C-alpha cells in the first residue's frame, strides 16, 4: 500500500506485504523512518488536510499523526484506535473536513466514527449489504450543504424519504455490485428561551470536550449566524440518524462479475468501479447515471484511482501486470503498459542499442525502449510455451526460440510472425544464436542433445549438429568467422565450422557442466561458465586455457527461507548462468542464480563491482541473515500472518462443495536469468525475477518524473506559450508526445528565440526533437524556419550527438531524408524560376531591340 500527503505531496508512506512501512521524503527521495505495523495493512489513506493518516488494523482502524519531513527519533505517534466491526477492515474514507472517519469490512457493515471525541456522539453501524464491502465514500460537505440550502423545506426535508435536516451523505459499495446511498439527518430544534440556555450550556460542554480531546471544532467564540459553515461535520452528526435512501446495482448477474475496487472524486461526484471480468464503469452520484463503460482486460482490475481533476482514470491489473491511464472525455490512453504475466526469461539488444527485446514465461515477446523504460509493442502471441531465447537478425527482424519446439521470426515493421522454423523431430529449444549476416539461425535442444541449423530466408533445416551428450545450454557465433560455439551440460564446448562439410569440431573440456559462454568482440577469446562458479578463458586459435576466475565467493549471498545453513556456508548452489563481454573486451559481466551481478576486469582477474538487482524482501534469497526469532528446531517459521483475504480459495475440485485450501505455495527466488551489454557500450541490462533492469553511465538515462504528471497537460502548454516560456512549453509537449501539440509549439516560437529554446532542451530529448523536426518539415512551407531549428540544434548539441551517433542514427537519417527531399523540390522550383526569368529577360531584350 502507498499513500501520498495531499497538500504538498512531500511525504510518502509505503507499506509492503509483511507490514513493514517506510516514511519517505518524496521530493528528495530520502527515507526518514522505518516502522512495522503489527498486522497486515489492507488500506491506508491520508486525511484531506494532511494532518493524519488512517490504516486498517485487523478488525479496527488506527489513526496516526502525520510526521514532519525532518528526521526524528520517533516520528510515528498514534492518535487513536477505532473498533466496532466484526470482520477485517477492507476500505475506509475521510470526510472532506477530516473530522469523521468511515470504514467497511468483511462483515458487510460500515461504521462511522468521529476522529476526535465529540460530546454525546455515538458511532453508527450501517448495514444492509449481503457481501463484503469494497468501497465507502463520503460526499463532499460543500455539496451537501448546497443541496440542503437549495431544497430546504419547512420541515427540514430535501425531498428524501427520511425526515429531518440533511447533515451528511455517504455511499457504500459491496462485492455483489450493490451501492447504497446513506444519509444522516437530524431534527430541527426549537429556538425558545429555554432552548437558548440549553444550547449555550451544550456549547460550553462541547468546548470542554474539544479542549481535552485536542479537537479544534465547536469553539463557542467562533459561532456566528453562519453556523453551518463554521461547525465541523463531527459536531453536526451529534443526535443525527443514519438511513438508506436508495439502492442500486451495477449488474443484474452478480455471479458473472463482482466489484473488486472503487475510487471516488468527491469534488466532481464521480465514482469509478473496477470489476472482476476486466470491465470498468464511471458513474455520477447520487443519480447513478452511467457515464462511461469500457472493457480493458480479461483479468481482474485490482485497483482503480481517479485524479483530482477527474480527467484521468488509472487502473492496475495484477494478473496480467497491466498499468493503464485512461482519459475518459477524449477516450484515449495516456499510458498503457503491460509486463510479462509470469516473469521474463531472456533479452537481446537491437543493433543500435535503443530497443530491448524480452521473452517471457507466458510465451510473448515484448519490445522496450531502453531510454524511457516503456514497452511500446507486444508482438502477437505465437508461442505456446515459455520463450527461452531472443535474438535480433537485423534492426527489423527479431527471432525467438521456445520450449514448444519452434523458432519464430517476427517483422518489426508490421509486428507479425512471418516465418516459423521447426525441427524434424519434436524437441524443446533452450538456446539460440544468429550469425552476423542474419542469414543463419541455430537452436540447441534439451532432448535430444543436438543443434539445428536453418536458413533464415528459406526456412529450411539445412543441418543438424550432433556430438553432445547433454542438453545444449548456450550457443554463440564467432564475431568475425562463420564458426559456431556450443556449450553443454556434458562439460564440453564445441566449435563448429558450418561452411565445411564433414569437419570435426574443436572441443574445450571443462571439469563441470557448462551453462554459459561468450566470445570476446574481437573473436580471439572465449569464456565459459560452469556450475561450480568458475569462469574459464580460452584462446580460440590454439585452444589453450588463458586464465580462470573463481566467482563462487563473489556471487554468494542471500539465505533462502528453507536453508539449513547460513549464506556464507551455502555457496555451492551459486553459479553464473549468463555472461557478456563489454564493447572493448576488457570487462566481463556475469549473473546467475543469485541476487548479485558481477563485473570483472579480465587482465587483472579482479572483481570491479557487484550490483544487487533486488531489495524486495518478499523474494526468497534477498536477506543474508534470517531473523533468529523465526528459527525453530524444525527450521524456519514463516512470520507472515495468513489472513482470509490473502489465501486464494478460488480453485474448486470437480464435484466438491468447498474450496481446496491445501497450501502449495512457495516463495519466488531472486534470480538473474540473462545479462547483456548494449552495442554502444554505455549501458547493460539484466533480466531477473522482478523484471528488466537497465544500468547506464549516462545521466540522461535516469527516469524523468516530469514525463507523467497531472501538471503536464495541453492547457499548461498553451499557458506557457502565452507567457513566453517557450522552452518549458516545448519540454511539456515532448513529454505528452502529441505531434499536433509539438508542431504548434515549434511554429509559435519566435525566430530569434530558437537558439535559447534549443539550449534548454536536455540530452534525453534530442532524438525525439529531431524526429519531430523531420516530421514537421515534410509538408511545411516554412523551410528556412525549420532549417534554422536544425542549424541551432547541430551547433548546440552536435558534438554530443556525434560522440553518440549510434543512439541518434535513426533520427539523423529521417532528418537527412527530409532535408534532401525539400532541397530537391526547391532546386527544381528555383531552376524553373531561373529559366523563366532568363526567358522573360531575353524576350524583353528582343522587344527593346526592335
């Protein structure tokens, strides 16, 4: 659970599944304090004024005072505990003035408390639902007061079936799709002399209670004729009665879909509901009119959120690992990201180093932009099993091998599978390699132990290489020659010459099973990794062993939950499963079944640095030492509290009336599946159980938080343009990535301000700006204006772009093509005008001569 302070967005509280919380200064990214709640936190929310935050605590609610942004010895101060519910708390909400708290639970009830002690107030329990509550929401108090003053009648009623003056309104939503509108009303008191004396005594009593409880509401000195606006909502609820005024249902068939998550915008009276079948709905309250409905996914929408302006809707689907931000007015996606459903397994860099292709356990291949970190396309699913290897044949073709026994070629222009390579007998491919020309593809199988060779163009199986007596774990082509190196679990590495028939492969013998190999970029050296954590370097020409690096001590670390020994004494199972040379061949990157990725300097055989890929304590093998209180005679004891909502009893046995509650869960271990260096040599990536990690030497690779904020809108771009802030306007338009908006900003920039605007552009946006300039210049009549943009861009950032030409090669080519095309068009027009003027001049001379 995460919660951000509403006023200044400076304080962030993060709680993990084990109830460990971190208090973070959001702007500076500094951890101020660590804390552990005693029970599982299912919901957490700041009060609207930011002075307190509430968390669920089993069957109750705890309210804590919001700490300051400075480091303190004990910043977490508990304000009060609230009880009264029979089931665990699943949802809660604050009133708009932060004086009333409502919470709903699994007992199908909701309970209303005042945050501070209020004289004569008794907490109310709201019933009427048949399923557990998933959402409780207070209506904005200003809207309630406005409705009360607008429809006020002599008897204090607003047209509702309940009698009395309207004080507060809230909504409760249950899993079966029922939403109830609850109203609190109180009778109008008589205003005679005795009533005035009694009212004054009540005010004094309220002031005394407020003074000792720390509340600021109900001060008699502040009472004026506008009592409705000065009295807080907590005091207005005294002697009020809650009742249900209406009941609505999202769907008539609650068995096919159930409500999973809700979010409410009190200022705009909009309710967003996420269902279990991937459908979401936007409703206006209290009329419950359906404004918008859309199906986003086939899986459950686990969480929904609406921004303060009620324009963007955010959705999270945990099963498919989808994150979507939807602008419901224009019906467009602001952000749409999706990860691999069951984790990643392999990766490969494109020749220019901009795109990273990943293969997952779900059989899909995704393309990621290594600069922005976003997935921009998911290739149509063609594999029926996990993808074990991906390789780029060239910049437009990517190949993938799978356990389903096929190797498939994908076109990156049309995003489709255009060719499939299969073996003559069924097998499972666990490794793959493509030669530098992109004409030959090879794949190694687990059973039988052989290597299949295909022609990329024809798709025919040209050769089958046999000789290994174990699964072929790794394949790689020589960088210069046409030879292929294959590693196997039989402890050998064989080098094959594919272009010579009946040639005997050269064999490199190892003392243990070989699981990875890599050629140095010049092709004169080959490195192999074994299951004993040993890295061996061989001379390719004579086959002699150059040196060895024992990395078992370097990669060790992390004690698993069921380990009977410490991490220092349990290094036997730690070894490297993937290695990669740097671009200059001086360093080696190695990762394996550990939380560390190591970089070695080969000539000196020393460890340069270790990177820990994950600090997620929910993964097995992250902690080096387990807590001694969780260790018993029979081994480790899980300290996680198993609650009803954490156990998944959804899978039923055929013919059984109850769910199968057998525990067959195991912790996910932190592993490094594959590592790879970028062709530019400035970054490297790794695939772990948490996803794709990109490490870079360039500062511009750091994620820019301005890329997606609520302040970055087209209206903000227009405001900056009117104020003359052309640089900020251009940056915002580049973040929004809308062509029409970027073109408008570029063309609205004055000619004399182009140089200053170009200097304000960061290096991370140079390629994007170059692409937009080339696209705008294609059909624009302002040729000189755009040429001045190009000139200023090259004069300001030309040296940097020249040093990193591989990164900007694609945008350079697009710009060069457009400039050359416009030059040819202008040359033709100028030549025609020149010939026409010469003709007119000659005709004028003839007329003058006559």
